[in-house]
C-alpha cells in the first residue's frame, strides 16, 4: 500500500488533469480559482490540495475576524448543489 503523497508510476498526467479540472470547476462556481493545486493519488484515494481560494469578499470577512461567517457561507453554497 502506498502512502498519501506517494505518486503512482506514470500518474503525472492524471494528477495534472485532476488538478486542472478541479481549478476549472472551482473558478466556474466560485468566481475565481485557487492560485495553485496539487493532486495526490494513493490506491483508491484522490486528494487535491488548493491554495489561496478565498474570494475578495471572503478575505475581507476573514480579516475582520469573521471566518465563521465564511465557513457558514461556503457550507450553504455547497449544500445548494
């Protein structure tokens, strides 16, 4: 069994494709995409790590110590799908 973060031989293109599509979907539904994304494959698990995903409005709320409202807003948004 491989550990998370260990890449399968020959999976580079698959990881890039998953990362690219995840960023595309994020941008489509959130209005902006993350600055970077990295996908890890391990057995039957796929993990994509996204960096800098906050919108400007979310950054403003977070900077005002209202991260709880950002989480709630995202939860409501995700439930709408």
